[in-house]
C-alpha cells in the first residue's frame, strides 16, 4: 500500500511540474521570444574595426550602430542611421555629417563626434582587413555633433561604405579604458580585441543588442540593450546565432519557431517548397565565381599564353556550369554582379564555341601541357561546393583537349598561394566589400586582384586608364557606361573568366516580420520582430 | 548426447574445410570479400558507364538505367562505386602487405636479438602507438601533401607497429623453444634460424592480423579521402564520394551507396579475419576437439 501512495505522490508532482512548465512557456512568449539564426560561421572577431567576414557583419550590425544603414534588403539606397543630415561638396571629396543628438551607448554615455573620429581612425590605423574602406579619407570633428570627412579622390560610395559594420561606432572612452587606441601605431598598440569579444564589453556599442556569450565555433548569443536609444526597442529577449552546416540548417528550420537559415543551397530550398510554415526566397547572390589564368610567364608559360586563355574562354560550357548551382543561379556576363550599377545585361553572357576553342588551343600549341586548377576544397558558397565546380570546369576543358589536373586545398592554404600571385590557374570568387561597382576596379592591372592574377601595372594601359576614369566619375549614367565598357574590355583581354552568380537562399519561419536577406549583413536582426 | 547429434556426426565431414570456417559468418565474409575482389578485377566490364563521364541528368534517383542514381554532376553512381573498388582494395592489400613486412622485420629483429636493439625498436613502436591512428595518419598525410599515394604512406606509418609487437612476442616465445636452441647449438646463423625456424611459426597470427587490418586500412583510407587528404577529385574513391554526398543530403543515394560499399567490404574482412583467428588459435581448436566425447 505504501508503494502506491508514493507513486500517486510522484504522479501528482509530475502533473504539477508539467503544468508549471506549460505556464512558464506561455509567460515566456509574452515577455519576449528567442530569435535563432542558423549560419555556417565565418567569423574571426566581433571587434568591428577588425572584423570583415559575413558572420562578423551580422553580429556587429546588432551591436554597433553605423552612420548609414539599409532598409530591408535594398542596397541601392543607404539611409541615415546615426546621421540626422549630411551634405557632399567639393566634387564629392568633402562630406559633412550632422549626428543625431539623442544617441547614447548601452552604458548610457552619449555618442558624439569624438566617438566617430575615434572609431574611424581606429579602423584605419589597426590596418586590419577592413582598413581599406576608409583609406585616403581623413576625418575630423568640427563640433560635438558635426563630423567632416575629406577624401583625396571623389568618394561617391562613402555613404554606402559607412553602412558597413566595420565602420560601427564604438564608445571611445570605454574602449580606451580597455586598451583600445586610434593612434597611428594601433595595429600593435590596440589591445581591446579580446575584451570586445566578451560580454563585459556591453557598453561599447549603441546598437539594439549587446553580447551575452561569444564563441567563434559554436554559437553567439545576444541580449537586448535595455537602454537602447532608438524609437523601436529590441524585439527579442534573446538572439542566438548558431554555427551549423547547411544540411543541419535544413532540418532545423523546418522544426523551429522564430528561426532563420541563410546557407541553404537552391537544391535544398526546393525540398521546402509548399511548406506553409516557411518563407523561402531565391535570388541571385552577390558572389561571382570566376576562373583566372595567371598572366605572369614566370608563374606559368602556359596560362599566360593569350591563345590558351582564349581557348579557355570559348571552351567553357557556361550552361552546364550554371546547372551545378541549381535553380535561381544566373550566368555572370561580367565580374560585377547583376544588382549593381554598371553590371552587364544577360545578353552579354559568354557563349561556348567549341570550334573557336579548339582552334585557339591548337594555335597556342599548349594543349598537351598539364595545368593544375587550384581551388579551396573545403569551401561551399551558397550551397555550391568549390570541389563540384572544379570538377565541372575540368570536364569542360578536358572535352576541348586541355590537360587539367585538380588540386584542392584548405581555404587558408589556397588563399596564401592565391594572394602571393603564385597560382597559375585558379577557381575563385569575389563578394563585394561594399555595394558599389568601384569595388571591382581591383581587377585592373596592378591592383589587388590584378596582381594576384599576375597582371602587373602597365600591362594594359587602356584598361588602366578606364579604371582611373571610373574612380573619379560621379554622374550615374556615365559611371554605368564606363563600368560596362571596363567589363567588356576585361572579358576581351583580361585573365578572368566570369562563370556565374549562385543562388542566395533565405529561409525564415513565417512567424517573423521583417526577415529578409540583406547582402551587406546577411540578415539585419535589428529589423526583425515576431508576428 | 542426443540421437540427432549422433546422426549429424555420423555424416562424413569434408575434412579439408577447417572447422572454424564452417561458421555462417565466415561464409558470409568469404562470399562478400570474394565478390568484391571479382568486382575489382573486372570493374571496367561490370561498370555500365565511364565513372568520370558527366553525361547524365544530374541528381536523378535510383532507376533501372542508373541502379544507384546519378550524382550532382550527372555521373553514374553505380559505375563510380564499382570502379571505386579498384582504388580501395589494391591499395589496402599493398599497404597491409608493406606494413606487415616492415612490422614483422622490426618485431623479429627486436625479439631475436633482445637487449638494447629490442629496447630501441619497441620504444619507437610505442611512440607510434601513443597517437590515435586516424590523427597520426592525418598529420602525416597533411605534412606530405594531399593525394592518394601520400595517404597510403600515412596508413603504413600507423599500421606497422601492431605487427612489430605481435611478431616480437611470438619470436620471444619461439626463440626459447628447444628446436630453435638446438639449431643454434648446431651452429646455424642468426639469419638462418630466424628465417627457417622462427618466422614460419609466426606466419599464422600475422596473417590473421593482416586480414583484420585490411578492413582497417580501407576504413582509414576512406576516412582520409573523406577529409580531403586522400584521393583527389574527380577520382571515384568511396571516402571522397561519401564526402561529396554529405553536401547533398537531399539526394541520399550519392553518399549512401559508396558508404554501403565501405561497410560491406570492412565487414567481410572482419568476419574473415575473425574466422581465420579461430583457425589459427590453438585454444579454439582444442574447444573444437573437446566437443568430441
């Protein structure tokens, strides 16, 4: 009999506990819910002035406000965030920004022009990956809420650059107190990075969320900034950004509530068709895959041969390459992606011409020469594994008569060879640093990517002159014409072979409002709220 | 003893089949292993298509035309699995033979000469044993550079010490036996005693170990290829095919069939090795004898 009594007690306790749990759950959802973002992590740091990778941007957008930002997914039009008014003068070389006066950091310190100057100078002087964003730009405060920026060259893209999370404004006083500096020697003297990567740095930003826990391998958790200055308070009590591969994201997002998956491939997205709980969007991504053949005879006498390059250009079966990326992908007629000013129309797509390719290869006399195509074997972009792409390219070229070997290596090793300009034949890609075609002038001879492809300064004066002109032209119609001409010239005589833009898939559960893909931040979590 | 048992025992036994091989698992192992060896030998005749030809509709599920479906590049998965046997099996056999040879020599020398030689050789095997095999193989393959050849080398590096240990132990015990002592007293050289008298008596256990190791080698090779350190694309190798399959979970057949190939081969060689051990193990043989009243 005693045993029965015990059992009854246990059962009663169980009922009570489950009732409490159920009550707790409902109470929780009214108090504010959790937003989960599934992402395959690319993040080295959350220090805005050092970070320059997609996951870093996603996180820093929520922690640090920038002078400008975007509404939803529209990148063509930067809108003021910390700025109340601004004007450009002196042929787009001088910009004057008036800051909003009601902004304060998460610890209550008002945000002033001093913090803006500190953040921008810290960005430049740390000399990290994003430092180039403000290269050649000087910044000074002419009043507590007035900032003047002067550029040596016309800088039409400055508002777009100032929407990049790397230009996020940090609390100068607090960051300096924790080892930060904006001095010229900041690259070695600045010691604030580790502190910024901990929840202790909560007062460093003015964004709607603060860091609650941080790991570059498992997950990053954000909590609301209770003192947020903006009119719209943070909508979630917790934002969890989890590191997981696309196949796991596919499973999770179907089970989740308030969940977002940003790395699914187009083929995976197809399997979600008709699922009413999910919003699935497919659009061309801003990434562009391209091949390059090193133009430096010292690196390879084969790939630098003009006829050999022509043979590659005509020999590639662009349609079959596109099929690797699945539905929604488009062929890239040029290096500038389709959504940017100056991109080439689809009718300018390169077309395979087997006869021309074989003729050019015969003329080069190098068909039998073995060339190694190098690619990052562990990298998958928008669900397109580089390995699969490389295998496709190899099959295409072998059919023409090329002798191509594949060599995959980890991305870090691949990057080293690529950046040294020592890679003879490579499969690569470019994603915009800021949404402006000026970012693609880096492909010109003697510029960053040009040098990687063995294309030295002076190798093609006509293209270099055009690139220089593109940089100083401010009229939108003229810019468009120049950038299109620039790409036509690159396609004709450059060492690049644009292949395709993969599909950007964005999946969110339909219980979210404002969840859209944004090419700059992947997703702007500050604009999302539960329905 | 029941009458049934008597009836069974009354039937004449095919005495040329060792008792242990009459276990069902052994037969399963032999059949599967033999099937894979035949497939590997005649792969080009069995495979319906070129394993590298990207000519079919990509990512089509299994059908009569493509028994195992096609992969993301439109290659026939069945043909790739078949031709994958020509990568894994010969390499595994070669490297196990190589590891067994190296290990046996080291073990025999250590066990026969004893003393300082033994100390040096056995401490070096301990050094290799100190690391988990897959980690050590990864390090070696990564240092040598990616590729099938280097991956095979890496497996030899991790595989030889177990042979050294087994052979050393056996040589130690055989070396103390009377017939070896007599041979020495009669003036036989160290080399002659080792090769003629000692090694033949160690061959059985080494053979068993090698059969079991075959399974390990295939698994390790596939593992290295899965991690991108072994076979390079577009080569049809089971491990790298499974790795490609993980990118496309929604098309389950791309990774599942090469995975099943690895599974069956490894299982078969494990069964085979287990039965061989029973054959060579005197204790099992005695147990067999004890059944007789």
